[in-house]
C-alpha cells in the first residue's frame, strides 16, 4: 500500500502536470490495446473487449476533464492503464 500512497501523493502534489501526462500516456496505451484487440478479428468477443477498452479509457479522460477529485482521477487512470496492458497481453498470446 505504500507504493500506491506514495504514487498518489506525487500525483496530487503535481496534479496538473500529472493529469496532462496521464491523458497522453493512457490514451496511447488505450489505442494500442484497441489495435491489439482488433488485430485478432471482429468477433463478438473482440467487440466486447473493444467496448471495455474504449469505455475505461474514456472514463479516465472524462474524470480529468470534469475536474473530479484527485483520488478518483488517479484511480481511473490507474484502472485504465492496468486494463489496457491486460488486454494487450491477452490478445498477443
């Protein structure tokens, strides 16, 4: 839990820089995850995965633009990055 708390403190201290960087990084990672999902075809399974990737990435960007609480933004960005990496890994095996 100390890694999470330390990361959140740094994110909160430099919120505007961290939020800008978060939008850039998680959007690129979400795009890579969408590409990995679509590289395996367009079946219903792939479409469900694509909807999840897009929804989670959009929620993270929306939480930043809507100026939600910093903790919510941090958790949304973290969820988006973890889910994007997860979908990239499972679609490249």
